[in-house]
């Protein structure tokens, strides 16, 4: 997936590694974010899948999984950030 220049800068500023973004895109759950964009984050099911996928590394990765990405309608990552509060699902 293509990352916007803004998203690349935000990942670097917020210390979100490309590996975590890849895991987010592979295992994350998507929810509409408005304007045709969607928010991708790790829910309980995604965290279990990562635990199976990563094996013994899952405990190390777990502290880096409180992130989300906003993906535009053109499948381009717009931005990434750390979760500061719970995502409310409608």
C-alpha cells in the first residue's frame, strides 16, 4: 500500500515502525472514518491473530499495537497515530 508523504512524516515523528504499519494493514479491523476514508486499528481478534502469527515475538510487539491508520478511498495511507482513547464502534 502506498503511504502519503504526510503519513511517512507522522510515522517517523510518532515512532511507529513500518513493520507495525504492515501488521496493521494485514490484520487490522477497518471502520468508516468519513469522507470515503477508513480507520484501521487492532481489535481483540486482530491481536489474537498477531499472537498466532508472531509466536514468541508477540509479547514484544504487544506494546506497539496501540496505533491506527487512516486510509483514503484510493487505498493510500493518509496518516497514522497512537490510540489515546477507546474506539467506539457503532
